[in-house]
C-alpha cells in the first residue's frame, strides 16, 4: 500500500489557515498585516531590527 506523504496534510493545513485568515478580514491584506503587527506588539516578544538599512532600497531610480 502506498502512503501519502505527511507533507500533503501540512500543506493542506497551511492553505486552510490562510483561507480562514483571509475570510476573517474579507481578503484585505492591509487589515491582515495590521492585525499581525498589533498582535506582535502586544506579545512583548523582541522584534529584530537590522543595524544598517538595505542600501539597494534607498537608491533613487532603481
């Protein structure tokens, strides 16, 4: 008997969770991101900040 890999169930769970979150916020990605930021801030967990900025993002015209 061939067994399905467990990865299929993990991927299916990821898709289900993503769908549930999207439905909760009416598909509004900005609302999803804002909610995640608020939950992170309330969690009290440290947030990593780079010591330097990404110079490629700061160049004009590129």
